[in-house]
C-alpha cells in the first residue's frame, strides 16, 4: 500500500479570501515503511503573506519571489501523489487550499486524484477528549520534534509520518496495568540506512554433522522420538 504524508504552508488561513499555498512537503510510505522518496517545493504565491502566517513558518515573500508559481510545478506534484492514500493532519484545511490551486490551473480536485485520510480525526477517535495537535501527539508518542522551531511543510510531513505509523500501529510499549498511557516512556530510535549489514555466520560441516548425530541420539533415547526431527520431516517430504 502506497501512502503519501502531506503538509502545506500558506500565506494565510482563509483560502476563500485569496490566500495561497507557498510550500508543499510530501513523504512516501510503502507498506508502513517510510521510503527515501519525497516531494518538496516552495511556491511563489504572487501576493503578500499575512503577518500571523509569517510568524508560524518564517517564509517571506522576498524568498519566494524567484520560486516557480504553482502551475509550473503542478505536474511533478500530481505525479507524486496520484493513486496514493494521502495522510494529512487536519485535512480539510490543506485540501481546500490544494483544490483552489488545482482549479486555478485547470486540474482535477484532490479527491479525484487520490484518497485522503485525516490523521487528526484518527487521533480524536483514539484519544477522545485529549489534545491531538501534531505537537501534542509527538509528546504522547515520544517523537522528537526539537528541530521544529518554525513550521516547515517537509519537516512537518516527516514528523507526521512517524506519528501516524505509531498512532495506527497499536501498542508501542509494554503496559503494566498501572493506568498510565501505554505509550508513555516509549522511545523511537532510527537506525542509519548506511549501517553495515548484519554478518550471517553459517554452521560448518563438522558442526552440522555433530548436530545430526545429536538428533539421532535423541531419537533413539526418547520413547516419543525427537520433536525437532518430527518438525523437520514435513519439509523434507516436500523437498
């Protein structure tokens, strides 16, 4: 199953008042594993950015002035998300902005390109009555978001991907029945993709012969036979 975890940054909060997308971040997840594939694009909105939005993401109009407009990068974006299941936190917000951008360049809406899962709704069902912002979920699932001084679409998508897999993956820590959160104190550790492969040590011929002799001895001395030999028998019969 291919999923794409998506986040956007915008010039303001209201798409119906002409605010636009200024950053897109997408992370690919296949069969519940984050891959190395991602999509990231800054977009020139050709308009001012609200002061409130600027405080959240820190992306200035000057920085975006030489970036492509949405229509110039839409092909790559649509190709990346097509046929996937989009995972978005508070999906209604991002979908409204994305559909506006797609409509302006004569493209189909998101719902006709891929399916959408709102991770905020998933979190609310699993943790009713609790805070379910991305930051709150990071704290609950012990996901490191210390690099998140300002919002950024790709960084937020990467964090959301990790949170969503924990959110939908069931228990991630042993609960001892003391009434505390089953995930409290769990730690997520990422292994480097560049780490050396584990060494596989195979038994030598002498070791295999000694093992076989030991099985024969067990078979002979036991009234019920050797369980190990009986377990191996069906496989030998099939070979």
